[in-house]
C-alpha cells in the first residue's frame, strides 16, 4: 500500500502532466473550430464538409462515437448537396451561429481562466521568493507573520483559480462534443424542413439516425450537468479548509524517513557570475535512482543528477533555512537546494539517503527502507558527551605497530573483509560533538595544569618538545563523530565507523557541525577551537594506530586511537580503541600524508643518523621545520605563518 504522502505526490505529478495535455487539447480544439467555421461560412455545402479533416484530439477518449457520427453525417450531407443554395439563410441561424457562440463564449472563457491562473501562479511564486528570503539569524516576527499571511493568501487565490480553470477544462470536453454535433444537426434538420420536395431522400433509416444523434446530444448535455454539479460540490469542499493548510512550515504530519520517492518544489542555487548566485524555484521529483527536474510549461522532466552512491548533508547557505547539498560519488558535481518547510527538508534528505543505498532496486523497497530505518535506530544511540565503552566489549590485542602509510608491522592483513560486528560492537554509542567542560578550560589556562579526558589519554609523556616540534601543520576540519571500536589494526574499522556516524546523523537529524583546527605535529594530534584557541582534545602520535581517507568521498578521513581501560582492575589496563571521523576542507589524503610524515619523524628521532637523512631529503623552513609541498589554502607550513592562517580560517 502506498503511503498517503506518496499518493499525494503521485497525484500532484500526474495533475501537472495532465494539465499540459488538457491545454494542448483546448488549443487544438480552438484551431479546429476556426477552420470549420471558415468552411461553413463559405457555404460550400457537403463537399466542404467532406474535405474537412476530423482531427484526433489529445483527449480522444469517449469521442469515438462522435467521430463515427460525423462520418455518417458526411454521407448524408452529400445526398443533400443540391439544396444548399436555398438554405443559406437558415444555415446562418442553425449552423454557423452555434459554432460562433461556442468559440466566443466557451473557448474565450478557457483563454481568460488560463490568464487568471497564470497571474495567480506568478503572484504565488513572487510571495514564495519573498518568504524564502526571510533571514534565519535575526527573525522579525511581524515581517514573518505578514509574509506567511501573504503566502497563504496567494496560495488560496492560486488554488481557487486552478480549480476554476480545471473545471472549465473538464466541462470543455463535453461542450466540444455538442459544439461539433450541433452545426451538423441544425444543418440537416433545416434541409429536411425547408425542402419538401426532398422528402423522398429522407428514409426511415435517416429519421432513426437523426433521432439517435439528438438523443446522444441530450445525453452528453445531461452528463455535463451532472459532472458540473459534482465539480462545484468538490470545489466548495476543497475551499472550505482552514488557512493553515496554505501556510508554509505548518506541517502537522510526522516526518516519513522511509520514503524512496519524493516530489515537490525546491529552490536551487545557480551561479550567475564569479561571486554572485541566484535562486530558482523548480519542481523536482525522483524517478528510480535519478533526481529529475521539470521546468514550468514542460510536459516531462529531465534528469539532473544520478543519486546512486551519492551523499547528502545539511548546509548553511546565505542565511537561508532548510538548505541541503547533494554530491555525486566522484565529488565533482554538487547542488545546493532549499526546501519549503522543515518536514520537507528532512524528508528530502532521508529520501536521497535511501535512494543512494539503491533500496529501490529490491523486490519490496518500502519494507527494506522501514527495516533499515528501525535497525539503524536500534543500533545507533546518539549522546552528547563521552561515555565509557559498554561492558563486555572485546579488546583484541594490538597485532603490531603502525608504520607510515597505514602499514602494520608485526601483523598481517587478512584477505577476507571482516564483518561489521567484528569491527564495532552493535549498539555502541556515538558522540557527535566534543564538549569541553568549564573546569577543563580553566585547567588549560593554569600553569602546570595537567589535562585528562574520558577516553583515558594522558599527557605524561608531553614535554617541551611539542613547542619546538619539527612539524606543524593545521587543517580546517569538522568533527562528525567518534565511537568505541573493537580493533585498531584494520582500516576497514575506520570505513565502518564513517558509515555508522553518517547514518546516525541522517537518522537523528543531526546535521550541524562545528569547524575546528586539526594540528598535526611530530609528537601529537590536537583539535583546537579556532575562536578561543583552546585545545578541545589532544592525542600523542604514538597512540594513533590507524588512519585513512574515505575511498569515494575524499573529504572524509578518520583515525583510530589506542587507550587503556582500567575498569577490570588490571594495573596495566586492557587496550581500548576509539575511532574519530572528520570532514575536511582539503583532501583527506593530505591529512593522512601529514600524519604519516609525523610518524616518520618520530621514528627517525630514535636514530640521529636517520633523522639527519630525513631532514636532508625533505625541504625545511628557515627555522628548521619541515616544509610540506603544495599546501592547501587555509593551512600553514610553519609556526610563523600559523597565526595568520588560523585567523583566515
């Protein structure tokens, strides 16, 4: 069974497609009526009627009987061709006038309602543009209330105009049948009543034929009256709803996170110059694994982006609310979209995330989406502060020491890919932010203060060597999450941690991140607040046992830190591992390369000759620090330039 939201979206999509078909049918009917009227006014008689081509209208269902009747009329009119010259005056009243009245009344009404509908649509679009520009940081309640009322008014006006337009288009399907039959019926009846001498041409078969045509016309008129009354009642019912139905961001229904199809209007950001952008409001919908866009006036939509294996995340953009970004797997193509309400915003993100997993290719996509959503909610528990690793979690011994480049010494990588349960215990809590307690902030500003943290890392081995480190490199990163893992000797544990952190953020609508500075030195990794310059968390380089960048999304990177767990009472403590996931402004591989270089320097410090050889092979700054080649904008390569770079970030 389709959900109510999905059913309404499908109805909306079909209505948009049917509207263009109805308008095309009305245009063809206008052209046909004008051509037929010109032929009748020239009074060429039955020969002209024989030459008149019966067009197949875009909405031809139900017109087959009328078309067959017209063909029979053509044969009858051919028999009465010799009497046309004497019937010119009567034909003007019974044949030409009904068609003129149909053109001037019904077709003109359709044209007028179309213009009114277009004006109402433009006013609604203008109101939505103003509403979308409402600032988020400094909200003006009076301005917001006025804009909401204006959007509701224009929506009601557009709804009323659309209903009148749609009703007129539906009624035209009945009126066109009468309008095509009345001239022929009046023409034939005038022939019979005027020419008594032609009575022998009219047989009983002809009388029955004309009677059946009259009955058909009356039946069509009765159907029109019944349909018009039904449409009037439906229109009154639809217009009797509260104004809140037309107000944006007033959704009362809960967010549906299991959608695999979505359709609706979104604002898309387009570049209009080097530094200027413009927002366009377009109709988007998903079809299979593709994101489609249907411009206004188009009969069908075109593909905008392939959503398979794509990524979606919320973004802050130009002081606009409800913005999110969709990025292709290669990272080369991305687009920023803005939803109308918070519910639409969350449902679009969840839908794109579901499609990117290729759930739509399964036999029962909706059931799979529901099951994955429930499984993810049960397996992922978001927390706001560091917690201890759950009791009973295994802590396998470290098989070897990590050498630069992510290769383990003294251990071997297994050929078969490990199961997710072997890497991370099910139900492991995830931390989405690094909260610095006030007491710890004060400790960092006291002389001789000693830093501790909940993961068990200590600063016992810290020395003044960190102040004159041979390597200092700063990267702008955003902390996505961290969690306890079961091992630290396999890069797959980093990839699994990335997957679970991103899935948990999408499920729990945790899209906001805080930018920090990741400082890599030859002795430690530190996460620094760029505003206060306070160290949020720091690890000794020897504690970092694994690091890697995402294989498809190059901006994602993570590392595994080894600590000690003294909960069992063991003096030495059992080894414990924690994975940290970040999104960087630069390529994750460059951060991994810097960490690898730092480990090289750490190993080389044990052998003066190896250190001298390393310094000889690598370029150095004037103060004797290692200079990284091709630094990214926003990074620093030495201590002297660090302050300027951090201020720019």
